[in-house]
C-alpha cells in the first residue's frame, strides 16, 4: 500500500538526502531531512509546581557513525514510502507505518544496533517526518515554560522559573531553519531571508517567534512560549503562592462585576496566564471579542470571536494592524473586548471602547509597576500621533481604567501578583491610584527562595463598591477585604 518494500526495500544509501514533500498536514512546508538528538528521559511531567532545578548530566553527543546510519535509513525510507498515502493516515497510524518500514530497512541493511539505539533511531525519524524534529521531546513536556533555540548548537529551556541548557541539538542551521519554516507555514506565514522576522503559533496555542539570518548572526533564533495543556485557574495560582485566597476572591469579583482591567508586568511574569484566569469569570451569555498579534488566549465561553493581526505580504501590502482590529471590534456588537497585548496606538481605541459602553474590557501591557503602566499608556497614545493635551489624555485614562493588576517574576523564578491597584480619578493634572493589596518581600531562605507575603492596605470600601452592589457582590467583597486585613495584622 505504501511503497516498494517488496522489491526495493533497501532504497538508495547515498549520503545526500533530498527533503521529502509534506506529510503531516496539507499546510506544512516541505519536510526536511532532519537529524535529531532524542531526549526520551525528559518526557516526564511534573504535577506540582516545579522547584528550582539543576542541569541534568548530559548524555554523550551523537557520533558521526550515528548520523551516517540515520542518513542511510532516512534516504531509504524516502525512496520506499508513498508519502501521498501516508498523508491520509492519522498521526498514530502514520507513525506505526514509518516504524514498520524503518525496522525492515534496518534488517535488510544489517545495521549493528542495540534495541535501545534502534528505538531512539525510530523515534528520531518519526519526529523528523511527522513532527518538529528535535523539538518534539521538549514540546511533550508540560513542565517547560519556554524553549529558546540559539542557532543549531544551543537550546535552552525554562523549568521552574530557571533557565537551563538542554541537550537538544540540531544537525546544522539549515535543519533548524527548515523546522522554523514548517512551524510558521501552518498559520500562513513565512520566514526566509526576505522576511526574517515572524510571529506564529503552534496548534496548541504556544507562541512562536523566529528571527533568521541575516538578522540573526549565529543562525536562526527560535523562541517558543509554551502553553500548559491544562489551563491554570486562580485556585491553582493560590496553591502556587502567587496570590492569597482572599486576593483571588477579590480578582474574581473584579472580573465578575465588569471592571475595566489592565494586567501589567514584565516579560514572562504570567500576564497572559492571569488574563486567561480572569476570563473564567465572564458570564457565559456575554459576547466577547479578542484581538491578538498571535492567538493564544483560551477562553471557555461559548460566545467568543477571536481575531488575529496579519503581517504585510512580500510586496509590503495587506497588513492588518491591532488598531484595525480594535476599531473593527466596535462594529461587531461586543460586550467585552480583550486585547492580548497592548503595545501601540491601539491603546487609544481600547480606552475609547472601555469608556463607551464596553465595560469589563481587558488587556495586558509591559511595565514594572501600576504607576509606570499608566505612564506607558500615556506615552503610547502620544506615539500614535494624537495631538491631545496631557491633561485630556490622563482624564481619558482615569475615566476608562478601573483596576491595574501587577504581575512579577521574582529573582528566584517564582511569579507573584504584587499589586491590585485601583484607579481613583484625577487631582489636578495627576492620576490618583490606591493599592488594595500588595506583595511585600521580607527576605529569602537558605536555598535562595524569596520569602514574602500579600498584605492588605486597609481599604475597606474600594471605588468600585457601587458596581459590586449592582452585581450583588458587595457582601463577598466586604468579607474578602476584611479577611485580607485580618491576616495582614498577624
């Protein structure tokens, strides 16, 4: 059914390998002849939040003999298998068919291999043909937050908030670039010398960034921000120590009563995770529209419309910016607008939406504190070319945003919600804010782990109290604030 195993099972044993056509999906690019360094022992998942880890002992690097054997087996496989028929199979069936053919080739060519070496070779070749080659073992691990490939020779991963060097290697930069092209082609994008920067996503929603030569001097740089298979909830964040139970209740109420929220934080601080958590408390009958550069939000409500920006084509035309999406949202009868990341003049349109009947809208922004978040919003409006007086801009900001939630990644790798800050309004030319809760660092233990606690600031009646009463949440809000203050006195 799949090829010529009966009379030409050995194939051609040449050293040069031609790339096969796509087999995993119609949208994928040409599958390259890739060489993998499997990491089977890394596939274990951690259920509890992982502690700080030390690098594992590296396995010996693959020898030239291994790569030569793999080249011969791969070449024979491509000559033997019928790729058009293979593409019709599901992933498991295709993998089993490839394993059967590779086993036949190893037997016919009489390669001297142990059972474990043969199993590793089988996994390698299956990953090459059907997946993302050397990245497959890392993508299978749910305890990895980031995968950072710095050229073919160095791959780093983030586990438990710490960056460790992985044993994964690519044969050369050509193989790495080919895998990058396969990833981005699945979402209709491309990366090559004429378009060396690309944002994309994996089928599971993981965010991908590729920057290729000539901009990346030492070879293509691939960065993958992995998403957990099981979406985190506020209850899990409480167990991890990112927020107290009372603080989590406060965030639930804020999301439920349709406060306009901006989540602020640095890179890798957990902004998108927190945004996903807050969207759990949106009523299921609300119409929600999301706008993102790379679609990664995982909303569970039934009435969600997901929009994604589009880069320009090779002629420099056809670009759809975030501002275009946000402006178009206003014509789609949204009840809430959620912007994955605010980084430009689209912030003005989002503020206008927040202030004109789209209560409960949310977005994230890169900044280091709630005050800096408001200043950055003001700067982004100015960068958009809006010639408005500074006081008018601040009045728009203070009239639109109700809550700023600050997330931070501490130096020990842990992530904490450090501030829940309310925007009160204006006094003269200054935006007035008040913290409802903040995280205070008290020191560190012998292992270098940060010791701190979330403390109430003693605010008993926040500015959104009337909104909470409208949604019949004032009793729960008062109880959460009282409990938070009581624990802060201990």
